[in-house]
C-alpha cells in the first residue's frame, strides 16, 4: 500500500504541487528517496528517522521507498521532512491513514521530533487554498500562513507528537491568527563593523540624503591568461594590447 501526502516545490514565488508517495514493503531494510531530490532532501532520511525515534516510534525493518512526484521536477529544501515523516506515520498506523487527505504539508524536523520553521509558507498556503486544501506547517509559521485566507484550515504544530495527538483527538490545535512578527530589537548596526571607515561614511551619507548605492567589484584574473587580454583587445580596438605587453614586462622583470 502506498501512502500519499501533498506538499509543494518552489519555483520562484510559485508553489507547485508535489505528491509524496511512501511505501513500506517487504525486503531488506532500506530507506530510499527518489524523485530528483537535492542533498537537503536526501538527508531527510536521517532527520526523519531520529525524529520518529524521539517521538516514541521506530521505523519497521522493511524496505521504505519515498517517491517525490513529478519525478522530473527538482526538489530542493528541508521542508520535505514533515510530509515524509507524516506519510511514514500513516503507513505504520501511528496516525489514521486518511488524516492527511486534503492537506498540504511542509516543515523541517529536528532530531528531537520538533518542527522547525521553513521559508515559503505563505505561497504554499495560497496554493493549498487554491486547491481547496488545508495546511500543516510549523507553529512558528502559522501566523504567516493565516494571511492566505480566513477560510483555510491550518494545523500549526511544534512537534510530531502534537500532530499525532491532534488527529487522534486527544489534543486540539487551534487555528493561528494572522499577525505581523515584531522586529528584532537586536538588529545589525554599523557600529558592529570594525574598520571600513570609508565604506561606512559612504553608507551614512547615502542614508542621510536618501541616495541610491551602487556596488562595484573587480574580476580577479591571471596576468598570464592570454585569452582574457585577447578578448579585451578585440572589444577595445587594440587598446589593451599595449597594456598586456606592459603587464608581462613587469612580471618578468
């Protein structure tokens, strides 16, 4: 039997629907994630395993395969941890198999079973609302997700245990209300920067006068790279040819 959980993959500010398919089958013990995952997604195996153990659950000694469909869409980020873990919990009977139907899930797991905040919760909530689905997300992101719609169902939990208890009916997680996070009082200050007096002075003048800033950088290259100089010489009508000869003379002298 294959357990399915909905999540998203981000393309810019757009959230594309991804189907997380979890299968626990007979065979040698293994935990495989397929579907074009990046390094962070592949490492989800260890985070999910440790989080389930910390929550009082153990992975069965069977072959576990997780497919992230569509398989040709790159999957990046740690927000796949929670849908994979919940899919496994449903597959082994820790939560009702139909509990995740109609929900989009995203969140990063800690080794202790806690759910850490992730980026992109608001686009995910907007996409879930467009598909008439609810959202399961970290508690720290619940207020952000609530801005998507006043009607979207949101389950914002701090741990896997809270989600399991919520779906079992032993603990009710109330819907978060939209709010703006207060600014951190300990923001960075120019006083924290040591040296760079000229750069700090330029920033102060630009800020006081409401001026724009333009950041400039130089390209580090090898003086012996003849192709670089030939390219400059081609685009400059021969101006850099003499500069190249002068630079080579300085290096050999």
